C-alpha cells in the first residue's frame, strides 16, 4: 500500500476523485432533498384535504383523526383500512404513477439519471489522468526506441518520487551502461585494429632480415663458414626478438582488453623483488652491475603476485639495460602513510623532458641507443599491468642522471 501511495499519479487521481465525489455528493443531496420535499408537500396536502372533508361532516372525530395522522395508528385500524382500500385497487403493489403523492415526481427515473450524470465527471477525471499516464508511458517507449537506434543521450526525469521516477532512474542507468559498453566495444575494435597494424609493422623488419639471410645462405653454396655462422647468429637474434615481441604483445592485448582476471591477494613485495634479483642476476653480471634492494620489511600489497612480478622484472631489466657497466640499480620500498611505493632507479643516461610523456606509449623508442633492438612494448605492458592491479606508475628523470620509476598502491585495511 505504501508503494502505491508514494506515487504522485495515485495522489493526483485520489485527490481529484475525492473532490469530485464531494461535489457530486452535495449535488445528489440537494436534488434528492428537493424530491423528498415535493413528496412531503403532496402527502401533507392529501392529509389536509382528507381531514377537512371528514371533519366538515363529523367534527367530533377531530382528536382521533389528528392523533392518527401525527402519531400513527394501531395495527387493527391499519389492517381494516387496507382491506377497504384494496376493494378500489389502492394497495402497496399499485403502480407508482397511480399514487397521487408520487405521480408527478418521477423519482426512480430522476434518481437513475442523477447517478448516470454523476458518473460522467468521474469518467472525464479518469480519462484526463490516464491520458497523462499513457503520455509518460509513450515517452518511455520513445526513449527506449532511441536507445535501440544507438542514441544514448536521451534521459528520463528521475528527480521526483514514485515508480515512474524509479523507472526513469533505472532507464538512465541502463542507457549509460549500454553507452559505456558500446564505447568499450568500439575501443576494443580500434585497439584490435591498431594492435594488428602494430604487430604487422613490428614483425615486418625481422622477417625481412630473416628472408635476406636465408636467401643468401640458400643461393651461395660457397659461402664462408664464418659468414654463414654470422648469418645464423643474426637469424637467431631476430627469431628471439620476434618471439619476445609476440609474447609481450599477446600479454599486452590480454591486459588492455580486460581478458585477464587478476587474482588479488596479500603478497609480500620483498619476496617478489628478491625473486626478481635472482632471475636477473646473470644479466647484471654480464655488465658487472649490482642490484641494491632497500626497505620493504613487513610490507604487504593486495595484488596479483604473478603479474606484479612480470611488471617489476620488466622495470628492473629496463634499468639494467640502461645502466652503465659496473653501475647500480636501486629497488626501494617505501611506506608513505596512505600508500606503499616501489621505486626502481638506474644510473643511466636519463630521459629528456620532451620524451617523458611518451615513455609508456606502445612502440615508442625515444630513449637513447642503449637498447638498439628494443621494441618499445615492455613499459607499455608494465603500465597496463600496474593500472589493472589498481596502482599507478610514474617516471621522473633528468638527462645524464638516470631515471626513476615509481609504482604506488593505496594501503588496504586488513
């Protein structure tokens, strides 16, 4: 009942219906009162005529007649009177039109006509209210048709109370989500198109090199062994580059397309970084580099351990590749009040101010020539992973003073 009463449409109909009913009741009361007053006058006139006629001949019956008319009569007199009148057809079953007191009033017809006429305002009221109701329904229908046609900017009013406002709110939320879904589909389609273009472009160069190497070895049977070995080594490098590029692009595509469900749990970043150091130790030893780990004792993050490891390995490997021989790479874990941070800093050539905004752009190769065979996918993949885990990543650098990548996660209440 409360759900019905809170609707403004119901309140409007109920209020107007009560007002109309009060008005009609007053009209019926007045009309019926006039009808009854007319009957009363006719009955009084009949009694007066009867008394006058009887008393003009027998005055001694005045007290008895007046008592009978004003106070009523006993059952014996009533029965005798009905017997006498029945001889002349004057009974309770006689036609109303034969009753002189009612013959001119047409009371049943008038009463039926009054109730019929009183129903007209009620019907007009219902017509008016339902016209407004169906107008709102047609508005919802029109808005739904526009959504079906892809016009998601149509909205329904939702600021009032009642079921129509609740419907408007739900409709607007549905339209917003459909619009978001359509935008996502368009973005995914654009992303897939760009991804295929990027893969084609990135694989074109190593494939062309492999074709050249194979053609030379195939058509030159007298090729020197050292030249052949050089071609084979360069082919191996191109194949490894293609393999790494394809794996990285597939990972990036899965992350950016939302195809990965991250398994979030409490992880210790210190353990992840220690594992990263062991994994990259051989790479660091090739250039006599040292990875220095600082802080992180007791730190916990709510993240996916496997994918966070992937991101940290990418950043650490990038730092090692850009650091000089015998240089250091620093991995620092900091507790900053509301946030936990992981900072990876190298001692390399740094990044120019004009390059920093593009560092995380896919296939961007703006940072010196320290990595001549770089594909520009690693940092883009890392950024997508960190943001997918609910964190942020930023970079700061000055040319000649190395680069610092900072991963930040908001603390979780355990």
